[in-house]
C-alpha cells in the first residue's frame, strides 16, 4: 500500500494544480477580469479549483510576490491596482501578453527594450569576454540560417539566446536581470503569429552588424545596430 504523504509535503499532482490555478488567476488579474479591489478567499478558491488549502495558499503567496494580490487581516485577499504590480516579472509579462491588453504590453516592452538593449550592446562591446563575442557571432549566423529556412522555432530559441547574451555580457547587472522579460517578449511575438515566416533581411543584417561590432569592440556601432533591431521590431508590431 502506498504511503501517505508526510505532513507539509505536497501531494502527488499538486505542482500541476498549482500551475493551473496560478496561470488562471494571473491571467484573470492581468486581463482586468478580476479588477482591483476584488476580494478572494481561500475557501472559495479551494471550491472553484478543486485544490487543497495548501495549494490555494501557495498560489496566493506566489501572486503576492508579484504584488498582484495582498492578504489583509479580516478582509481577505485583495486584488491590487496595476500601479503596484511587479511588471518586470516574466510570468506577469507572459500573462499580460496573453490578455486582450497585449498591445499595451508589447508597446511598453518594446519601448523599454529600445531604451536598454542598445546600451547593453555598447557595454558588451566594451566588456564581453572573447568567448562571449565569439558566441554572439555564431548566434547571428544561426539566426540567418534559421530565418532563411523559415524554421521559426529554432529561430526563436536562437534569438532568445542572442539577446540574453547581449544583456548578460553588458557588464551591467540591472540590464542582465531583464533577460527573462526579454525572452517572454520574443516568445509571445512568435507564439501569437506576429513574427513573419521569414524574418526580414534588414533585421538579420542588423543582428549580424551588432555581433560584428561587439566582436571588434566598437560600442557606437554596436549601439546603433541594436537600435536598428529594436526599431524594426517596433515597426513590425505596428506600435507607431
């Protein structure tokens, strides 16, 4: 006979239930279906999602770390105003991109990327290791191969690796901390069919120029090329 789970230990399947409940509530808050001030209770959530009190409590704690909800004594769990959300959390970025408000999220994400990634590329031109410079050149070449072949899944994985490596090799830890958010922006664009089957030559060329400038330690050229990459993204998404 199978042993019962030890006290405090998650039951089999709790991880999947937690993820399902977290995504459902996160998307509902991000989309505005659950408005600021809306009150939740653990008892209601247990009944609605068919989960244990432990799973319901853990889910609320996860949402609380993103400032999407706040637990208040004698009031319950209250949905917070968007001004309090941790908008840099990659999970919240994913939920906002899945909501009817996705265009607003794409706009703010792209503006942030335009502000950050060109400077990160300039920093990489100054501070990247020789291994990082070589890796970026290899990734730029792979982007062209996968882009011309119309292999969007491989292109996405390589594009994420390229942009992550730029912010991580910039020498700026605050830029590097944005890598998960950037990955969600790139993933959302592909998954939602907002990426052309064959990426534009101009975009592939700009990636290659950025990698080349970083390899040769040219901060100005690296910054300019990365700015071209991001302006192409902005135009392709019709963000004005």
